[in-house]
């Protein structure tokens, strides 16, 4: 009995998608894949497993504790991919290095990361996203943000906010007060976790004038519209942080051309959870969900770690998080059609097969009964399986 129970379990942090859930998931993925193609992004597929040194190249080694690691037959350590940007950077720097730039790549993939699981946070999760490689311009950043917004709209969300920040602004402010790298990392870690108490304690312990401490304490709180962005120039006393604000202003002007500014809010305290980000970063939030639906940003140095210098920007949308947000907000989810349940009386098998083939040829989704039924049985099965129409051959 114990063995039977174990055989029916699944690993921690994973889930089964039942037929309706799987259909909703696939429909969202299909919508995103079609949208990415419409914007000129070519789909790529990378291995589920990668060499550990590739996944951790240029990142904090603390990342390893979140990876699912294995050994291959040559005793090399491999790991399940924890996100898609690094594998696609490896691909672009190797097999696509001679392709014309800019490279516009998309993916619909699963990823794996040890997490404290809860609704919307699993150890195995699914993402759709894009990577735009070969352009360091604000125009490229604006395109990926606008595409992320279109993606959220395309799958049925209406109420969401893109929170837009800039890594170099935060780094520039810390550099203007000559904070050591170790202190900067602690402050950024507290900001990434939205731990204002820990952030405040670190600042309080610094040997700085009170005015400098006051400026640092404002960093996690700098969010708002264009007016807030303009006021932030008063805090930016060096060229690094001022350039960062100029970059955000340029991106925002372009987003206005897309008609997307209504979804965008500045949040200069955003520090995303990957160390490769170098410029613009953003996260998408929606009511009823305490974590981002989507996120991304600029990562101009990651491809250099693989031997090919190339600026890049991109984003990922969480598929399970989209499904959860749609459910909590009572919104209709994209789904796959179930058009016709086709059944028949005894002796009508050949005609039923021909009719099913005809309807499928017309683009209908058709389930054909596997045995003769009465019309009442057929109607009951149609209702139970959720088909829009019953075709019965009597």
C-alpha cells in the first residue's frame, strides 16, 4: 500500500495540468507564440539541461542552491535550466553568432528552480518570452516593453501595471557616496526582497552624512509618473545616474508612440533577481497577485561571458501566473475550441467517420464517438465533455 501511494505522488513543487487546465495553458502559449511571430521574432528551443558552468557564468554562486543538479556519464555537473535568457545567450554567442543582427528570438519553455511553493510559484514553471540581441538603443528597450504589454492584453488581462526602473540609477547613487561593492550588494539584495527594514538598518550603520543617508533611504520609495522621474534628477549628482534617468525618459517617449504609456509607472527601486541586468528593468503587476506576472530588462554583458560581446534586452511572461491572475479576476481565459461531438446509431459507423472527416476538413474540432449510442446518451456525453454542438446520425 505504501508503494502504491508513492507511485501516485509527484515531486515537490510540480503539478499536473488536467484537460481543461492544459487546454487553457496551451491556448495562452499559442496566443503568445503567434504574437511574437507577428512582431518578427523567430522561435528557438534550447535543451532542458545545460552544463552548470554555463548557467552560472557571470552570476552570483548563490544561484546554485536554487538549481536542480545532476551528473552526466562523464561526471560533469549539469543542471535543469532555471530561466531562458542564459541558454539563449549561449545559443546566440555560438551557433547564431554569424546571423544578421539584431537577433530577435522567442521561446515558449519550461524552467526549474527550487522555490518555497505557493499558488503561482512552483519549482517547475512555464514561460513565454523574447530576447532582442544586437541593439543598445532605447528603441529596442521600448519595443520589448511594448511587446510585453501586448502579450498581457492578448491573453485577456486588462488591469496591470508595468513598473519601470534602471539599474544604473541605483548603482550611480550608491557610487556617488563611494559605497564599497559589498555594501552595495547588501543594499540591492534588500531592495530586491522589498525588505525596507533591512535596507534602513544597513543605511543607518553607514559612516555617511545624514543627508546622504536620507537620499539612500529614498531609493526604494521612488515610484510614480513623469513628475517623479523629473524630481529624481535632484538626487542624481553624477553622470551615471543622470544618464540612467535620461534613458528612462527616452524609453517612455517611445512607449507613448506605441500608445502604451497608460500601463507604465516608474519604480526606481526595482532590482531584479538576476545579476546580469545592466540598464532598464521592468516588472508587470496585477491586482490580486503579490508577485510579478512578467519581468525583464537590459543585459549588455551576458553574451560577453560566452565570448561574443553583444548588447541585449528581453522579457519573460509566467504562464501559470497569467492563468492564476485571470482566475482571481474572474476574466475569461483563452481556450481551445470544442466544436462538435459526433455520435451515431448502430450501423452508421462508416457514415459517421466520413462526416467527422468532412467537419474536420472545414476546420472544426470534432470528437467521434467510439461506439454507437442513443441520441439521449450522445447528448449527455456532449454536455459532459463540453462540446458546443451535437451531430447525431440516426
